[in-house]
C-alpha cells in the first residue's frame, strides 16, 4: 500500500479525510489509492452521510495501521481517511486554456454562470473556501492570478474536496478568458445597480492589497458590495459569497 501511495504522491492531490474523499468521488475524481485506519467506522459514516458511495468506498479503501497512516499523512484527519486523486485540468474557455476538461469540470453549472477570479490571493484557506462556494453556487470556475497554486494541499483541504466539482486553475491577468470583467472594490458602483452580463468574470483582490493595477486595467467595471460607512472591507471569501448569492438570487 505504501508503495502504491508513493507512486502517486508526487503528482496526486491529497484528499484529507472522509468528506474530501466523498466530494471528490461524487464529482468524478480519479482516485488511485485510498486508505483508512478503520474500514467499519468509515462504512458507518458512509451509511449515514454518503449511502450513494457505499459500494465505491468498499472497493477502494484499504485498511492500514495508524502508524502507516501517520507515515503517509503526518497530521491525519480525525476520520482516519486519506486518499490521493489525480488533479483535473480546467477547460479551454476561449483558446487561452490549458487542456481537456477534468472529470466533473463544468458539470452542474448553468448557462451564463459567472467565473470567479481571485487576483493574487495570499491565503490558501480563502482559496479553498472560494472553491467550495463556487462549487455550491454552480459557478463556471475559479481562476487565480499571482503565484499561489490553487491546488496546494492546504487549499484542497479548505475546499473539502470540491476542486473536482468546478474547474480550478491559475491564469495570469493577460491570459484571462475574453469575457466581461467586473472587479470588486469598495470604491466601485453599487453592485445592485450594475447588470451582471451572462458568463461575466467576477474578480476579487488580495486580502492585504486589494486589486492589482493589471487587473484594474483589464476590468470593464468596478463594483462595490453595499457596506456601512466606516467599515473598510469584507473578508475575501465572504465578498465572493455575497457576489455569488447576488447572482443566484437574480430574478429569473
Ligand atoms: C479584504 S479585501 C481587501 C482589502 C484591502 N485592504 C484593499 O485595499 O482593498 C479583499 C477583497 O474583497 C473584495 N471586497 C471586500 N469588501 C468589498 C466591498 N465592500 N465591495 C467590493 N469588494 C469588496 C475586494 O475585491 C477586495 O479586494
């Protein structure tokens, strides 16, 4: 088992815990290796939380001693489950892409769904939280500019395995898809007064410094989320949540 883990460790994405594995499997991730310290306990968990996956998990999970799990994942998840999945690539939105859609990529998104852009995010927890939001809201994808890898294990952990439910990729500002771009900034026009073009990109700045000059130059419109005077800004992930909810709550 450890040999099989080692074979996939370099390019595999760590799914840390039962919930990450559950989401990844539901959205079609390819999972070559999955281990647990207690198959019976996982079966019980699956019976109540993911009966749809009982058979898949039965066939996939191998039981290993706790010491083996600790050797593979130093701080293993309390559910005692860990797996490696093959990273999926983002679709070729308009010729600026990087390959074939991965499993689950784009599934469940609606025609005209927005694409979220995080402009040079610094916090991997925020990146994962935004992937989770995008997956739940049915957004078209999450793109990040800057140097952070949105598939970093800490981002995947914060995303609860939902990187497989929505396309996630890194793309610099000059290579963003050719779509209308609304950039979020407290100094912009109130979002409630600005129509959201179908398929628009919604861009959000970094936690410390806001939007980069390059992103501002590429933006078609600066928009603001309503906020009481004297409050400077919302947290990055909560800003994305408000914007996506605004899109979800639009009159049909
Ligand atoms: C924590 S804020 C960044 C604060 C940063 N100090 C700044 O100068 O903008 C992270 C991002 O969330 C978005 N954001 C936060 N509050 C917002 C608001 N009221 N209206 C629009 N966007 C907001 C923006 O995209 C911002 O760049």
